[in-house]
């Protein structure tokens, strides 16, 4: 039986709109598990809480209540909902990676520097980081003549591939994906699909958000449906997506 890598229990998140003094619930008691090597895709309408859930796991959003247990490479277990910032830095270096559809790099750095700095944050030495960055950029098929340019001048699809290279250059324990292929053409999408499958085969667990059913069917082992901040259904991609389409 596969071990549980991520165990989310009773997760709540509320946002405060200070201008009107109102609390807006985004997550309402979410329970979720992801096992070793498993790819779980989150689906649901806009505003369902999918991206908020990923950000709570990444800890760019602080949960309002609940627990987020991550089993780390050293077999220790950390509650990401309550861990202090120093522990979160260690987790992001050793166990966790996050790839969104948007790239927000330092505009003064080149593509290769952006990805290389990500490698250093993952614990690689500078010489090894440069080699790892180059290998990662080749895996996502970004033309080598673009490596010295600033990412801000690249197309949306090229920026997404830089983001993927930075997030996947060292296989993580848990990979978080938030619409990472939205701007890619069909050829580059298949390249990214192969990369994600290879990471899963190597033992990485994946928790993803895709609005495209094709991507979910191609990659996910299990689908979890969110609506109004709650889990309302889960199952295999075929069963769950067909049920949603028929509803």
C-alpha cells in the first residue's frame, strides 16, 4: 500500500475584505490525501477554492484552521499549516515545488539565471545549479538562444516553460501545479505532459489544478471536485469528468 505523502484535514481559509469588514470563506473543511507517486487533480468552477488550496499547501496563504501534514524525504511529518517560516523554507528546499501559470522573475536576470537560482534554492552548489538549469530548460524544449534573454520579453508559453523548468529541475516529494500548460501549443503541451508523467514514475506526488479536461484525463490518477470551498466528489478521471459533464 502506498504511503500518504499529503494529508489535509479540516482545512479552512477565510479572506478579509478590510474595506467593508467582511469575511469571505474560500475553503470550508477540506479533507484530502495524496499518496506516493499519485497525481491528484483538483477540478471545479472558478472560485471553488482550487488555487487557494494549493497556496495553503505551499504556505503562501496561511490557513485559518485545519492541518496539512506532509511526509518528508527523511520520513518526518510536518504540519505545513502551523510550521514556522524557517521550517517552510526547509520544506520548499527539500520536499516541495510549486509551478503556477505566471512567471514573476527578477526582470534584470536572464532565463538561465532565473532557473539556476531556483536550483540553488533547492540546495545545489552554483556549478551544479548551472548544469541542472541547462538540463531542465532542454527538457521543456526552450531554445538555447533564449537562455540569455530576460524572461519578460518571452511569449506566455515560453514563460510557462521557464516556470516549469525552475519548478521541476530537482524531483520534489510533492509537486504543486496551478494551470501550468494554459498558454502552451499542442506540441509543447505533450512535452510537459511527458515531464510530469516521468516525475510521477520517479515517485513524485502531484497535486494539480487544470481547467482542461484533456490534461486531467492524460495525467491524473484521481480527480477531486471542489465547489464553494468543499470537496463534493472524487473518483477516477473518466468517471468523475463524465459525471460533471452530464450534470
